[in-house]
C-alpha cells in the first residue's frame, strides 16, 4: 500500500534528524585532522557540483534565471559561508555541550521569529509550549555539564560565534522559501552548496592556518570516512530534504529537528565514542522528543 504524502514527509524528517544528529560526531572526527574551513569547503563544493551534474545528465532541470543568481549567491553566503566559518571556529573555544545547547535552543526560536517577522507564519500557543518543553529538555540534557565549565573571555567569544552562525543559517532558511516558488529545492540546495563551498575554499586557502599540508589529500582514513558521510548523507541527502520540508511544512516546524538531532548525537557518541548518559540526560531526551511531537502533530 503506498504511503500517504504526510507519511513520506515524516520519513524524510526522520532521516533528516538522524543524519544531522550523526553529523556532529562526523564533524568532530573530520576537523581533528583537517582545518575546519577547508574540510567544510571541499565538502560543500563537491556536493553542490556533483548534484548539479547528476541532475544535468539525468535530464532534470538545473538552469536558474540569471536575475536570481545574485540572490542565490548571497543566500549561499548566509547559509554556508558565514554560518560554517564562524560556527566552526567558535567551537574551538566552547565545550561541545554548550555549543549543542546554543544551536539547538536557538534554531526553532530563530526560525519561528524570522518566519513571523517576514509574514510566512503566525505564532500560536502550541508552538510556544513546544519550544518551552524542548528548551527544558535541552537544559536537562546538557545543563549539568555546562554548569561545570567556567566561561572566560574566549569562551564568551566562541559562544557568540555559535549564536551568529546559527542565526545566519536560520535567516537563510527563511529567505530561501520564496525562492522555491521558481527554483526546485534540489537545485536551490545544490547551487547554494556550490557557491558557499567555493567561497569557503577561497577564504581557507588564502588565510586559514594549516591548509598547506592537507592539500595533498593525506587526511587519514577517519577524516575521509567522516567527509564521505557528510557529503553524501548530509550535503546531498539531508540538506535537500530540509529545503523540501521547509517548502512544505514551513521553517519553524521543520526546525524541530533541533529537538531530536541532539538526542541522536548523544546516542551516536555513546556508540562510536564510548560516551555515557545518565538518567537525568535520558529525561532531557524524552522532553525534546515530546516537544517535537507537539509541533508536528496535526490538528
């Protein structure tokens, strides 16, 4: 029996949450041996070029009206370049727990705020309650670990970088929705990946420390495995799904992946990195899942 449209959308959403949850582990592994800007720049550039070529050779439309190219370029800078560069370097100075809380807590709030401000959505009580439950879950999950850290000047600047990068991505997500009336989501994703990735590469090769030795491709097996996962499952798969769901559900509802992906990140950390989770953290995961269910439930 064929799946309904809503069932297919929920399966896509589940895949999105899983991939972007595991991406945190893959990113942590990858940037250990490769400078963050170069690692991400090669990833996004390859993904965007590969996707556009695949669509071209399979007869799918890839052309974009020339008048839209400047908008796509600036959108790619907001979604990819600013977000990735500032956020990854912010991660150097803050704990992963603090970064996860900032990113996960800000995403639904920022997506909803930008969507309401631009007239794409209207705020309702259920969304407010869901965000409250989700934030409570994230505090319960990560709060005890954050409380043990002392925030110095560099940590404060790092946290500011996480916030700016996250707000940049959320703004780009909302700005992308009107473009999808004329540009297919897959083409939009591939174009912004390519443009943003190329900009990252230019900046990285010009100014990023440590790029010279990795230009040969001698990254090590773990870094290449992480890169491959992030390209095919993340950049080509999940990013396209994200744009499709933003078009069909709206940015704030799609943004509830931020309540689920951290749970998957913790589970992946336990399975791959041997991290531990206690009962308090498990309670936080349950609250985040409940928050997502509140927003996603229809009616």
